[in-house]
C-alpha cells in the first residue's frame, strides 16, 4: 500500500485552520444575536403556547360553561405564594372545593399589603398535575392583571373555573381526582423615571 505524504512546515507548526475557525466564530455570533432577539418575544410566545397546549400546567381560557356536566368529581385545592421582596400576605379564602366535570365554580383569594406604601404586583399560575392543565378552564381570573394595594389594604380576588368534561375521554388521566390551582404574586418593579436635570440660566 502506498501512502501520500502530507506537506510539512519546516518550522514544525501546523497550518492554521482559518476557514473552519472563521465559520465557527461567525456561527456563534449569529446564534448569540438570534437568541437576544428571541428573548424579547419569548415571554408572550411561551405564554401563548402554554395556553393553547396546557404545557407546564398552564390552564385554558373559556368564555362560557360547557354544555354538559358529568358524574366524575374532582377535588380542587388552592395554593397561594408570594415572591421575595413583595410585602404582601396572600391566601385562599377556602382550601378546597368539590366539583364535577363541567361544573362551574368560583373561588376567592385574599391579598393584603403589609407595608406602609402602595405596592403593585402581578400573579402567575399553574395547576398540578401538569397534565390536567389542558382540561382546567378559567372563565374569569386575576392572573396577569396588575393589582395595586395601598398601605394595609386588603382585597378579595376571585377566579371562576371548570374542569372540561372531555378529561373523562383521556385514558391517561383516569386516576386524577385532585387538582391544585396555584398562584404566585410577583412585585411589579417599575424603575422610577430618571430625574430631570435643571439647566442653569445663563445671563448675557
């Protein structure tokens, strides 16, 4: 067998791989730029995706109650959380309710501003088990709506919902009897506007 000798640099250095390295560098720059651009659209797109698919325990939205109520019952439990730096107390007015598939129910949460200044917050939500998100429908909800409370102020915020009776046709969810609806309030931290600089009047 004959072999073809590879040209060798007398200095002992390997020829630089300019083409490959340049391509890799350009690819990294393009990827980084695209990720920065996508970041601005990620939140609304991800929220829309979750609302359509129920991914991650995201619930669905409905404008009216379903046409039928089935015999299968569910225990809906309520969970409340407050993120760090938000001086609020947040709790469900009831720990759980019993509903049948397709039956509309309303639950109430209570929020209280424990600080001595007005504060604003927004709530996000999810349900567990995560697979139940595709069948948990909200007709009215306080999520993703700014809530501003004065010092020491309390407010009741309701959520109206139902479990889609179509859940009974999903054989993978036959064992689900309890669904937990969980909310978390996050401080809506809007930076103060930059102070306007005073311009000294110049006398001529």
